[in-house]
C-alpha cells in the first residue's frame, strides 16, 4: 500500500498492523510501504508518532503497568544503550533523567517500559525530559495526565 504524499510527514506515518501469517513479507516484496506498529504498546490508530526516522514510538497502554524501580542502580540492556557505561544510579537526578530519556526514545518493546519505567517517577520527570517530538506527542496523546496544564 503506497502512502499518500500528505500522509508522509516527518512526525507521523500510517500505522498498519499486519496480522498476516507471512509477517507482511508478501506486501514488502510487492513494493508496499509498511509502517510497523506495536499492538501491545499502543492502540491501532490512523497514525503512529516516530521516536526516530523509521521507528514508531512505543507507548504503554496504561501508566499503572509501569512498575519499574525507584531506587538503586539499573543497568540497561545493550539494545537500549550501546555505551559500555549502561548503569544508572536512580538516586542521581541527572542519571535518572538520562536513563528515562534513553528508554523512552530507544525501546521497541513495551516490556522494557514495564520493567524500567515507574509511573510516579515518569509523571514527576515528564516536564523535564528531553525527548524527540514524536515520543512526547505519542505519550501525551495516549496519557492526557502527562500533557502540560
């Protein structure tokens, strides 16, 4: 399926959840444009916001499912942080912000959000987080409580 020019904006792409058994290979081989969504992480909607070019932002369905740690040292998996220094002290405000920014920007799995992000901490940090526009819009679109007053 080709996307209309008006739908090919930098911040939004058509979200097509492909439930075919072949995983969408037939469509890609035929030259269809595909946008990959994350059904466990966000509702099927007309558009998905991008965390970066080619990658949809992953958003938890509810904030209550975010039960990550609130204290201690957290080491991010390599898929979220390629640096050799992947350990973050949650007691250090700067490291806490940096860890949340990395997880929200880099994750492709809702499980990462559930394990690493804490709902109360996310609410408190939200105005301070330096996030790509697409990530911020996706989260605020799903969770109105994160929107500025």
